[in-house]
């Protein structure tokens, strides 16, 4: 199922409902991709989507989290639930896979476990950069290109905060370097929850014994607009 803006307009959906509808489409795509062999319930392509169980769960999800999540974070949270569910199934556990996974303390626990697994996969160590200045330059240059492509003509803190869900997305895609996250003054000015997610998923803890002055000098060179 693909998002249809005409349907949203015809049904007179409010902002929360539009986001819930968009997330329904994302949920269906993610479930089929991550758990292709699971017998997922179908969602009717016609009629009032607001009457579907999936939509009702998504609207509840949006209303419960709209103060802490935004944009790509919602999708990432859904992906986390499904990937942990898939992992549990492979380990022999029986688990019901439906949008009820998105609610409650167990969902928060799965989110925390997923972030921990991502951090473990993205180990970044001082050794990787110690003797290769070119690696640091390459990562900063890629990060700079990514940020400028994202912000376009409006390279301002206000626009950066607005695009913070995409900053998180590019961290996940490894187009924004942990070295940049470690140094960035603008990262520190993002809303609490998304800043925490970006820092967690960048796994910068292992960089705390890095040569701060050398790294800061290079950061200043490439990201002077953050001052």
C-alpha cells in the first residue's frame, strides 16, 4: 500500500491522522521486507483506512510519542520492533507480529536492545584513525557534503534542527561520521531525544581518548558555520 495524498484530503485527515496513515504504509512495507514469511494481516486498499486496526494502532502510536519522536524516528522505532521480533523468532520464541508491538514498556525495552545491537555493529575505535589522517579528512568531507545537500541554501541552526530526523537517518546510513557527532556544536543543540539517539547510534564512547585538539582543529576547518 502506497500513501495517497488525495485519500488523505478526501477523508479530511488531521496532522496526526496523516502521519498515522503514512506510518501504516511504512509498517506494511517493513513487515514484508523484514518478515516476508510471516502471515501478515491485510489492509484494505479501498474505503476509510481509519476503520482499520493497523491505522488505529498507528494513531495511538503517534499520539503517545509525538512529543519525543519525529519524522524518521517513527520509522526507525517501527523497524527496531520488527527486527527484534525477527531475532526472537529465529531463536525459537513465539511472538505475535502486529502493530501492538509499538506500545508500552516492552516496546521501549526492544528499542533499547535494538540500539545496543546497532552500537555493537558500528564499533568505532581510535585505532581506525590513529595513523590515517586521510580517513578523518574523508569522513569529514563526506559529512560536510551530506549536511550541505540536506540543508541546501539555508545552512542555519534553525533548518538543521528542522532536519534533525534526517541527520539521524544519515548517521544510520554512515553518511554522517561519528567523529563529526563527537565534535559538533549543533548536535548538542538538538532536542533531547533525537540528540540522545544520534549520539547513541554513533557509538562515540570509544573516541573519548582521541587527540581532542587535532580533531577539533579539523572540525573547525570544515564546520566553521556551526560557530
